[in-house]
């Protein structure tokens, strides 16, 4: 037929287009690690190391020092009229000065004084025990309380933390006394205002010592009861205790909020007695628990997505 070539296979047809031969392989230096995207293994590792170093610098030098001041209005059943709008500041887990620097603690005190609270509560772990020796911690607690002396609010009280237990109640009590900060260890006392009162209680640290709620909570309080306890997970014991129903608000720290919180994953590590209630406000019927993220760090001087915290509470009558 016209227009066709008879008896010739297609690949033998005159002037038929043939596929171009593959280009010769280019020589490649052994170990160069060039990927299909053109990114070398060396550049990838260098970029990853740079990003990790940048994140470490941010967590250590920037995020660790960005103090967050959180405010909460707390409704209290039968709050006496004299304590309406009563302002309480909570500070926790200073861990001086490993790794909390004197300049950072001074800045915290300036923030507290600017808030002009009616009451300041310090919920333990003024120092860190380890990896530096015990002698360092024993001296550090006095340096810490010397700076806390600058808190202007005359009504200020403290409880023990698990790190504080390592150097002992007598040393911590003595150091705090020099800053006019009474230490409550399984004790309570009245806070009076305008002829009315509320009760402030403090228990020994549950994680490292011997809390006693029978000693810490008054049997027949004639006003609301506020409880300081370093370890937040002890709230379950408080709620189930025979005097637990008398407690209106519990202040805790210890967990650091996790200290390092990865996106989508949450805290990397939480300590015993601080895993169930790591940060923020929780309610157990009448009892309310607040867990402060603290100021300092332990283990490594890093914070990520978990800034240091000063908390301001304004008490309101629950109607």
C-alpha cells in the first residue's frame, strides 16, 4: 500500500528516530554523600547541629529567663468580707543558684514588689541538691534567703521542698528566719484582717519527708483554709483525708510544669509526686489545687514551652 514500507521491521526503518544513549556516569568522589536533592550528608549534619545549638541557646539563655506572671481569680466558699479581693503571690522552686542566678532572683523580687500583694507564699525547693556537693547547697540557701529579704510584703510564709529536705529543716528554717519568712512544717496559723480570719497551713514535703495533715489542718477553722504543699499529687491524699473537706485552696510546685515541653508531646520528664497534676488549676469538689511551674531548673538549665512563673491569686467570695 502507498505510504507503507513492506518487509522492514520498525526498528530497521530508514530515518526512524532512535532513543538517545544514556550519558556516561559522572565520576563521584568516594564518601561525598550527594543525595538526589543535591544536599550532602555533611551539610545536612551541619544544619542539624546548628539548629540544635540554636535551640539549646534559646532554651538556656532566653526561655529560661522569660518570667510569666499569671493571674487567677479564685472563688472561695464563705470568704470573709475582709478578704474580698485579697491578693496572694506564689513563688516556687527557685533552685538557687544552680542554676538560678542572683540577678534572675533579684528580678523576680522586683516583679513581686511591683505586684504589691497582701500575702506571699513560697512553696519549697529554695536550693538544688546535686550534682554539686551538699556543702554548696547549705551555703546557697543563705544566699537565696538574703535576696528574698528584699520582698516588701510583710506577710510571707514558706514550706519545705524535696531538695530542701536534703539539707534539713533546721538549716532551712534558720536561713528563712533571717529573711523574716516563717517556715510551716505540719503547722497552721491564722491570717487576720479587719477582725476576720483565714487559716494558712503548711505540710512537710510528701516526696521526701513526713507530712501530717492532722497537725497541719485546724480541726474547727472559723474561716477558709489555704494549704501549702510542695508536691501536687499529694492533693489526692488531702481530698480523701478526714480533714480534707476543710481545705479550700492548695498551693504546690515541684513539677516545674515539665520544664521542657515538646510540641504535641508535652513534658519530657515529670518527677514522682508531680506527674498527675503537672501545672495549672485543678478542682476536687470544694478543694482547689494550683500547681506553679516554678522559677528555676534542675538537671539541665533549660526551659522550653514552659516559662518560669509568678502567680497572682485574687480571692473572691463564691456566691
